[in-house]
């Protein structure tokens, strides 16, 4: 009985080590191929950057469409079409 328990622990340790090795290999492969955005760190940075840019675009649209005196920004009509709203929502 004790032998089966030890063998089970060894098998679980091997599975854990193989999973960790596979994860690290996938990360390194993605880095080597220039796919940083799909790595854990890269996806975190992309998400943070997209949120910040989307918020800034939303604020720009609000400020530029207030109707204050002056020329309207040429990009305003394109931004109001909704392409950037999908980023915020």
C-alpha cells in the first residue's frame, strides 16, 4: 500500500514538472517568434494599454464634441462612428 502511495506522489510530481516545463516552453516560443502579446506579461500590458487609450479616446470625444468655439478636430467624426466605443465597452 505504501508503495502505491509513493508511486502516485511521484507520478503527480512528474505531471506538475511537465506542465511547468510546457508552460515555460510556450512562453519562450512566443517570445522568440515575436508574439509577446500572448505571453502572460504581454497580455497584461496590452490590456492595460488598451484600457488607457480607450479611456483617453472617450475623453477626447467628450471634450471635442462640446460645441465650444473653434474648429472641430478632423478625427472626431470617425471616432464618433463607434469604432473606439467597442474598446471601452
